[in-house]
């Protein structure tokens, strides 16, 4: 988009660039509409080529990624279905990009791969988190902390066939530029403070609306996690939270419980893993979240007790 902003009548680098780009698909100018469709088509083709690269695992591509073992290439070779969501797939660009990706994959007859645009779109991690509640819960808060925005929702479990993801308005993520290493812990403290403040404010807002919230909360972070804690290789915006405690999930559970004045249990997930929970039980499946970065998750072939399958979305 940035490369063709002048042709589209957009401002390069604008914080509303993606939203403004979506308006180009219905612009009065036929030339602008055509340019927007070309961009969406090119994005879809590149997505397909990425998936083909992973699926086929040709020697040249393996050499270009020496950190991967044979098992990782074999794993991707078995993938037969890919579900796509995320902010870049919002609006008109999503269906057009996926259609282009599907067409590209069909032209490559040696690759059998189904690609689908998730109906949950940018809220796919929230939909996955909604499935983590114990069976007796009636309502639960879920959060997806990204690099651009914090997405929030109340999940209302009315029955196994009628659960509702009631979306709340997004909040800014307040992601700062990378601080010098000497200030990394101070930066992490600020990130933790924002997470606690966001959850506390949302809890209070929901209680003010007479939501009967349970003590379980689901949170996803744009950061890889192992057992509820970032690995040492993750030192980005959310990864630096590891500097605050030996176990991030326990740390956030304690701080949030203290802040809202009620003991809660936090279930913490990587955003791609949270998105994959929406498809728990699927075989040979990958889930991609296309946003500020690319998140990926893989559904487990077992459902891990995630029994609530039907979920509708109510906009804020």
C-alpha cells in the first residue's frame, strides 16, 4: 500500500492507512478500485507462495532456513488446511486476498492445500480463548494484546449451542519503540502496568453492566509462550515481561487479582495458539494471523475439554 499510496490518494505512514485503504475498494474512481484490487490480489498470491514454500520444502528453501530441522519441514508438508484471520484480512481485502491465494494454489497442481478466511477475522484469538472456560462458567472476559490494539470481549455461555462473544471497544496497545537494554526492565514494568490497568478497567465496566463474571480470564499476547512464560529468545514488547518474574502467568494472576480485589485465574496464551484453539480437534491444520506481524498456531487433534463449539459474535 505504501508503495502506491499516491495512486490511491492515501497518506503514506498514516495510522489509519489500512482503514483508508479499505475505502479504496468502493471509491468513485474506477482506477483507484482497480489498484486496490491489484494490491489485494498480489498479497494473496504472495501468501500462497509462502505456503507453497513451506509445504514443498525444496532444498534451496531448506538451505535458506538452516535453523529448521527435518521434522519441521515434514510437519508443514502434512498441513492440508489453513485458516486465516487478523487485521490485514479485515474489510474487502480479506476475501479478495484469499480468493487470489486459492487461485494461485490451484494453479500449482502439485500442492494440495485448502485456505479459508475465518469468519472471526481479527477476533480469532478471542474466539479461541472463549473455548478455554470450564463447563460451569456463565461469563468470562477475554483479551488479545497485540502491537496495534488490545481487543476485548465478554463471552456469555448461554448453552453449548448458543454462546455469544460480545465484543467491547478496542483499546490502544501503547507499544513504544525498543528501549536500550539498560531500561528493558523498566519498559517491561510499564507493559505489565498497562495489562493490569486494561483488565481492571474492563472488569469494572462489565460489572457495572451487571455481567456475572467468573473468576477465569483468558489473555493472549503477541509473543511466544512456553507454559505461560516467554522463552529467553523472546525479548520484544511483550517478551520482556519475562524480566519481571520467573513465571509470567502466575505474576499476572497475582497482580490482576490484587488490582480488581478478587481472586482470578489467568490463562495465558500466545496469540497464534489462542487463534488455533478455535479449531481444536482439527487435523493437519494451521492458523495464520496476519496483522502487525504474522502469528501462527496449530490446533491440537484432541479438544482438551474445549466443549463449547457454537459461538456467535455481537459487535460493540
